[in-house]
């Protein structure tokens, strides 16, 4: 009887201290994903990782590679290509939906978060034929999209180094022709009108196939990769240079470099200014149908690899090429995990 009383007192003290310290205690069964991983995002402080599949959304502790909590995807949230983790708000944004992971609620947002870059965001609001540029939740500029695109589905946004690239296509009603245009906004000076490049598809030698917009922008350069050639077009001088290498772009690093991968799982750092490149890593656990399932965390200099054939995520350190963490489940235990937020 005395042992039982002592046990109850210990449990009461434990939970009382947890409450008074402001920490939430979550019972987590670390099963990992029940379906194939299809998207991920991470917090800017390097502490949190969020991954999605058709069945669930999972929040992970990056330091421990342990599951913190999960929520079933009971609604068909729209995958915007980017997942925005706002750790200060305890919220994760998925296009039109938001997961408040502090209270385990998934709800439809009042706007659609299209892209983000640092503190900058691109938002679309319902029944509004424009897109809005925000920084720190403050509206900086609203842009009419009807001038460059037929509708919302015909416009794509890409961030570069302190730049926003907006590509749209529009049909000419009288001839049925397709007009394409690229707008370049400089984030440090949004009061000025954007640089406009008309007939963008024709200028870069691409047909009107919408799905082919898989290229990236680095400084004032547009980079596209086809077959065994990297094509670099300077947007101001129109000068074109090429690098003979078979690589697919992942993301820019700075104004002169980007990282890419090949079908052997090798990760390259490519210098667009002088045409040199180096292999900085090799993904040891994939055959590259994994390629488009690679995400680059610039701030932490880490690569995440996941694919439509795997239920786990591998994190690599690009400084040394080592595997940092493998995020997957284990059904043989139940763990008590504290909230990852600082006291």
C-alpha cells in the first residue's frame, strides 16, 4: 500500500511540474508513415521537421529524429510544393490548410499560401484576381494577375536570392495563341515596377508545356537542365552559356551556385559564373526516381531525401556527406516526448 501511494505521489509530482513549466506531454506511438511520403518542410530554427503522406501529417524532432505528434489527413489539403512551418505560432501551413499542432486541429485557411522565402510570403485570397506579397504578416504589395495570366492555374512563382519571379501564360482570344511573360520583382525595392520579359517560353527555347517549368533562377540568371547540358541565360545581357553535365536542379545556394543531382544519386555544386562543378555527396539509399523528392535546407546546409517508394526520410549533412538522421517509425515501444519549444 505504501509503495502504491509513493508511485501515485511521484506521478502527480511529474505531471504537476510539467504543467507548471508550460510543457505539453504527448503519448506518441512512433509508427512513422503508413503511406509513402510525398512532401516535407522544416522550421527555420532547425528544430522541427514536418512530413506528409496520403494518410497522415507527422511532426518530428530533428535533433532526436523522433516523432512528436501526428494528425490524420481527414481533408484533401492542397500540396503547394512548399510547407511553411511557423514555429512561433505553433502552426504549419499547407497551401489552403493550416495545422495548429499545439491544439491538434487542421482547418481551412482564409487565404492560400503559395510560396515563401524567409519572412516573405506569396498569398492568394478567394475571389480576388491578384496575388499579395507579405513580409512578417505585413502587406507589401498587391499585384493584378489578370494582365499576365488567364487565371490562377496559369501562374507560377519562384523565389531567387532576394528576388521573386512570376511566370504567367495567357491566351489571345482572337487568335488562340499563347502569350507568356516573366515578371521579376526585387524584394529590397518592391515600390518599383517589376522587370518584364515577354514571350518567355520562346526566349528560353521551351514549348508551351506547363509542366516543364522545373528550372531555377540564380541571381540574374535563368538555369535550365536538359539531357546532358546545363543552359544558363543572363536575363539582363541575354548571354547564353552552357555546362556539359547531366544534372537536375534542386535549389540555388547563392548568386553564383546551385545544387543538383543526377540519376546515380550524386549531389553536385555547380558554379554558374565559371562553369565548374564538384560532387559534394552521394545519396546511398535511393535509386533516382527519388530525384524530385529532394529538399535542401539552406540555413542548416542539409539535404532531405524521400520518395514515392519509401516511408522514411533521410537527412544528409552537406558539409561532410554523412547521414545525420533517418526518420522512420518503430512499433515496438511507446515513448513520452516533451514539446520541443524552449522554456
